[in-house]
């Protein structure tokens, strides 16, 4: 059982996990851009691993974008997770087969 499956997320909270080192990203050409090269107003992308009962727009498995300053970090069995309110999520990335534009706000 994964650690986040042992945790109940309350109210309008969403627990997310960032893939790879936080802040590090790759360009379309595959060039690694370190966290120190971040722009000051860049949103962070993460995967929703648990949602509270009052969350309406985010499902487990969704890719979400949020401000890295609006977060609370927790560590469960060596893995780092972030818990934030649904209202602090700025966008949700649609699956590739959804037929939409790829992201919605």
C-alpha cells in the first residue's frame, strides 16, 4: 500500500506529488532547465494523488498547476507530498485523449 492511501485528505484539500526534483524541468527539445533558472511567477506541475470529499474540479491522477509558495509539504515513508487547497490550484491538465485544448482553467 502506498503511503498516501493510508491518509484521508479532508475538506477541500488536494494532496499532490511532484515528479522529479522540485523546480527542475525539461524544454521541448529535452534540455534540462535547473530550478535556479526559474522565472519568478512560474507555476509548478504535480500529480494529484488524493483529494478531499469537497473537491469538485480535481480527480486523483490529474496533473495540476499551482503556485509553489502556496503549499504545505509532508513526508510519508520517505516520499514528499504537498497538501494544498483546491482554490490554490490554478489549472488542471486534461488527458491527451480528451479531445480538448490540453489544459483548462
